[in-house]
């Protein structure tokens, strides 16, 4: 069942006319073992240490982190990208998202580095990554 | 660096236009420095202390992020009176304190306000 072409997927995250922005994805684990205890990358999944420039859509929804008295302000960053741009992605891989500006050059969001903490493939061409801002 | 293509700063300004749109003129104050800007003010009804039904409203202002790049809690907003097309005042000019900042990182920021 062919629904979309590779060009269709690219257009969804297009940074020249659409909602996409640009970034660099890093396969940061150069060893067989994941940093998570007891987990191992599969044969096809061994991180290469390579990096790739990609386009993605960033969402950072506000949410309140409830405390004992008052809620703290929090954001949950999520990136949507083409699955073909990150075929061997795993937890703790790194995503550098370039600064986002308006047409006048004012910065809406400065350049930010994130760690991948959750990978949600839709298995039909796109990936959603739950991210954590790197310290 | 990525430049957003779906809206320009002028587009964002148009959303908040007080002359033809839903916007209101306001003065934002941070560290004693005043800045004029436009915003949309929503004041939804909320029920405080659910059950006993204390009536309240929760004012939230929507602004362009470029107008308030360093916004913090306790900065203030003086919002002009809200009038109908005949000039009748529907809501008097009001001063607010900012108690919560919610950026969307796409150009707009929602400010949760507390009436002073």
C-alpha cells in the first residue's frame, strides 16, 4: 500500500517553505552497549558515531510540573522527523537543533542540544522523538 | 539557523492588531523599563475551590515573543480599556502582574496574569 513518496516525507519537514527547521543528528554511542543497564543495540542498530544534517518539526508544549505547593513551569520537547534520516536511532543519541528566528532575524529559540529519551516510530515513515534538553 | 517561513513578524503583529482585530494596546514593564505592545487578553471563567463554587476569572495575555524576549514572573502589564466600536467601555484599563510564562517557541507567549 503505497501512500507517500520519499519526497512527500521530505515536504512535511521542509525548512524552506514549511514548518520544518534544521538540525544535526548525532549517533553518539560508538560502542555496542547502550548506556542503559541490560540493554544492547541489535546487529543492525550499532551506533556509528556518525552525524547527519536533517530537517525536523519541533514542538515544545508547556506543562505544569505539580509540586507540593505551586507548579513549576516545564516544557516537553518533541521532534518529528523522517524515519529514513535516523535509521539506527537509540536512547541518548544527540540532536542539535539550530536557532529559530523570525523573518526579521529575532531569535525565537536559541540553538539547543537535546538527548533522545524516547523513540516513537509510526512505522509508516515518520519518527517522533521525546527529548531532554542537554545540560 | 532556521528562519520560520509560515509567519512573518508582520503576520504576528496583525493577529494582535487593536485597530481592526482582537488586540488591545498595553504597556509591559520590566525592571522599570516600559515597552508598548499589543496583545490579546482572554479572561475565562474558572471555579475556584471546586464544589463550593467561588467565581473567578483567569486572565491570560497572548503576546509576540519578540516583544517580550526576557519576560519573567512579576513583570507587569498595564492593559488599556476594552471598548466596543462605539467607544463604550466593556472592561476598564487594568494592571496585571505576570505569574506564569508559557512560550510556544513558534512566535507567541501566553502570560498568566494576576490582577493588581
